[in-house]
C-alpha cells in the first residue's frame, strides 16, 4: 500500500524538478551556450537553430560515429555559434517585405547608439513624442536591444518603417527624407555593442539593402553622415570592421520560417 503522503510528495518533487529543468535549460542555453536535448530534437535541428553545421556541433561534443542524440543529453554549443550565420526573425523579414517601399525612396541606412544602457521601442517612442515633440514618435525605423529593456539582439520595427515615413534621427531635414535610421540600445562611448546586437544589425542591414535596392556603400554611421559633428554611435562602435563585413557579404534574406 502506498503511504497517503507519498503521491503528493512525489508530484510536488516532479513539478519542482520540471520547473528547475526548464529554468536551467533556458539559462544555460543563453548564458553558457549549453543545450539540453529535448523530445523531437535532432543534431541537425539543434545545429541549425544555433547557426552552425551539424558536423561542427558533433565534433565539439565528440559525436564522431553517428549523430544520434538522446533526450536530456547536454551538448556544448561552440563559442561564436549564431554569430557566423545569424538569421533575421521571421516577423522582421515579413515587416520588411510588406512595407510599400517606393523605388528610390531611401538612399542611406544610418547607424546610431541610444547613448544609454537601457531602452525599449516604447520608451524611446514616448520620449521622442513627449520630450522631442515629434508627432510620428520614435525617430528611428528600427531599434536593436541589448538585454536591458529589450532582449539582447531583439529587433523592434518602428512605425516609421511600416508606414514608410521620413526619419527624425539626423540633423538635416533633407537627409531625414532619405535616411533609414537604426538605433542600437547602449552607450558605445563606454563599451562595444553586444555580439548579438552586431550580428542582428548585420542581417537587418543586409535585408534592408536588398529591399531598398542599395549597395553596402549606402550604410553610414550617424557621425559619417551628419552635417553637425556628433560622436554617435560612440567611439567603441566598430565602424571599420562592421562596414568591411558588409562589403564582403552579399545582400541576402536570412529569415527562417516561423
Ligand atoms: Zn545618432
């Protein structure tokens, strides 16, 4: 006979264990780049999700003979995974595709930093509307989060993109008519953008270049294009490295299916 307290105790223990496993899996996947194999996972699927090849993932985890993985198995995701070939979230690509971009509408894509280390699309929109008195709100077309306010690398699509409105992010009114603005949350006078921000910036810019029929030379920092001197996007934004990485890459769509 089962003691009367046994079932509730065991149920509680299982619930606690499950909660712990879910938390631990999410935490390690982000912070430590470990991954716990779940039901339905294949090595190919896990590799694809992290933007690496199955061969590289197998080699890192000593899975040389076959690529079989079992539920609960812990895999190490190699460092730099996801930066090599990151993808644009499907909803962002859809927003890029759906906007009614007129031929010749945009001439430049301008990169900014927010200058503060916490930020969201909603917060910036409110600030530009209420403090800067901009009727169209958020001055940028896109915002990329840094993990404080928005997720690290999260792309926010502004209404100026979906409605194809002029930007409000550079000093000159005539430049605002032809400059798309992308703002990365952070103060890059103090530190670099996060690797995820840079990776997502690259795929976003590539998708926009394609959509707007522009070449990589159309991508500028705020400092490079502004008529007045500005430090934006900060002395630690890797301008040369980032622009060079665009020159060597083909414009492309990267979004996966939802
Ligand atoms: Zn700026």
